[in-house]
């Protein structure tokens, strides 16, 4: 499981590096202008539907059912189930894409009602939305393929797709800049490649998909799991929609609110995708197999390992974003159309988002543990409570804190969601978290020390030494992050964090191996 998570994390890191290059290019070309806001809203609309019936379905419905079918009924039944689902998936996503193209004006009016006050902005958003909606069908096919491959513990090719998407988007910016239309067509091209790149692995796994209707008992099981999962995702996406609606009113949050919210969320998504989502996704097939065998001790061990591994990186990442949010945004985005004012509002939003990062990562692991038992209604109820809290908190916090209040509301509601799911998992599998609270306190203390040292390195260079050249600032940021990582390891060892001891032992063994190899070579 850890090896699979490592593969997912490495490929996700490559995708996110390209994603940062893409976002930096978008920021430099469009800043927080009306064109940037139009693209962000247009891209968000198909992404709402994608998560509703695409990636969420792969996580909660496809993987558990496909894993159980292969384990209990064999490979032939697994391939037959894949064929039975394929035609329905294809027709469903084509229909949703076509409907979205027709209904684009109404969708834009719902998602960003404030845009109706600017006809040019509204018209551009509608045009971009119509170009982007076929992406739903393409990504739906890609996520169906991903669910099939993940059920047999194949994670590499499905994780290559986002890398290709980012490359296509970067190419699209250079092909046509003025109204972001090239960027939109780049998204569509990336969707085509995300599906196509997985086809060879499916053939190797023994799947020959054809457009024909067939039936398999597993289809009914997938539907039973899919309906509540779609409702739960709809609840989450409603929360995203509420944030977007608030941010579309510049009188509430200031100018450029939607674009700033997007950029802040992109930086938050890096550690969450690298460690929270990757670990949860890698653990799900293992959890599903253990749940099918009713091996609760194994489920407890797997859940505890996945949760601690995710939090071990999420906690210091959240502290790092709080301390170094301004240097990161300034170094990576502040140029051309992305002004110091854009940096300021994005940093404040990112810092309050970071408060809830650990909870967001925990939600992924805990929800997947419940999905492994085919329990998709508990996450729905938990997400509904979190949505209600988010809406109320948005209305309260947006007035004194503006855009940052929306981010804090998201963090607080995510924390409530994680606590509810944590209690539900304990009821389902029994205690699995011995010593977790004390461990989290030690990791948090080490993270605060790490953040203080990293911030000191940055301030000492940027203000004490007067470093201001962009290349020098980038080097200084790398030095600050590196010093933070080393100090986190040191503080963790002092505080008795087991994971830091294992990392130190791994590094020491590697260094000894290098020394031995060098001595053998010299001899």
C-alpha cells in the first residue's frame, strides 16, 4: 500500500509541478482579471459534475465492487462486470456533456450570479463553459478506467493523465491567449489523452471493452453505492458552489475574489493530493479486500497506517503554508498581471484554508474506510452537517474577514466533518487509534518549530540581507523550505515521533551504504 501511495505521490508531484507552472503562467497572463475569473468559473462548472459522477464514483463504488468481484468471483466475472458498466457509463457522460452545452447560460447564472452585472464577462464565461463541457464525458471515461485499474492495484498509468492534462493546458495558453479559449481547448485535449493513456493497461489486464449492452449482478451493487455517493458529493460541491457565489460579489469580498480563491485553493490542493488523496486511494483496494474477508484487525491496521501517514505530512504542510504562504505566492506567482495586491488577498485566503488541511486529508482516509464496507450513507450525512455549518459560517465570517472568511469557514466545517467520520469509523471497526492524540500533539509542536525556523531563514535573507532578485528569492525560498524540513526531523526526534526516527534511520543506512560503496571502489 505504501509503495502504491509512493507511486501515486510521485506522479501527483509531477502533475502538481506542471500545475504550478500552468497556474503561474495563467497568473502572469491573466492575473485576477475578468478573463481569469471567466475561465475559473467555466472550468469549475464541469469539474462540479466530474466529481459528482466521475472520480467520486471511482473511489466509492467502482473500486470496492470491482475488488470484491475479482476476489470472490474471479477474473472472468470481473471483466464481464467491466463490460456491463462500460456502455452505461459512456451513454451517461455523453448525455451530461450535451445537456451542459445547451444549459451553459443558466448554469453560469447559478454559479456566478454576480457576473450578470457585467455582460462581457458573462458572455465569455458562457462560451468557455460550452467548450469545456465535453471534458466531463472524457474525464468520466478516464475515471472509469482508473477504477478498473485501481481494483487490480495498478496506479501508474491512471496517475499519468493529470500530467498530460497540464501539458495540454500550458500549450493551449501559448496557442491562443486573449480570451483563454486556447486554455479551454487544451483542457479538452488533455481529457482525450487521460482516457487514451490507460487503454494499453486495460488490454494487458484482460479487458476488451465494446459498445454492447449486457448485465451483471455487480451493476446493481455499484448503483446502490453510487447513488448515496453522488448525493454526498453533491453536498460537498454545493459547499464549493456557495463559496463561489459569495466570491462572485466584489462588494462583499473585493475585486478578483474568485480568481484569488482559485489560486489559494490550488496551493492547498498540492499537499492534499500528494498525501491525503494518494494515501486514501492507495489504501482503498486493500481496505476493500480486507473488508470483504471480514478481517477487522487488518482493517484497523491499514486504516491507522493510512491515517497517520497522511497526517504526518499534512500537519507540517499546513503549518508551512501558514508561515511561508506569502513567500511562496510572491515567488511563484507575483509577476506581470499578478500584482502585490493579488498576492495579499491570495495569501490571506491560503493561510485560513491551511488551518483545515489536516482535517481535509483525514476525511479522505476515513471516508474510504467506510466505502470499503459499502457504507456510503454515513459520509453523506456527515457531509450534509458540514455543508450546513459552512453556509452559516460563510454568512458570519465573510463580513469581517471578506475572502479569508470563506476559507476559514471551509476549514472549520471540514474539521467537523473529520470528527464525525472519525467517530463513525471507530464504531464500525473498533478502536484503531491508540496514542493518536498525543502523537498529533508532538507532530504539531515539531511543525511549529519547523515553521518558525523556515520563516526566520526567509526574513533573514529577504529583509536582513536585502535579497530581492527573483532568482535569488526563489533560491532563498528553497533554502527556507529545506531548513524547515531538516528542523522538523530534528524536533520530531527530540519529541519522540516514531516516523521521524524511521526516516533518520533510513537516511543513516543510506549514507553508510554510500560510504561502504566508496571504500570498496577505492580499495
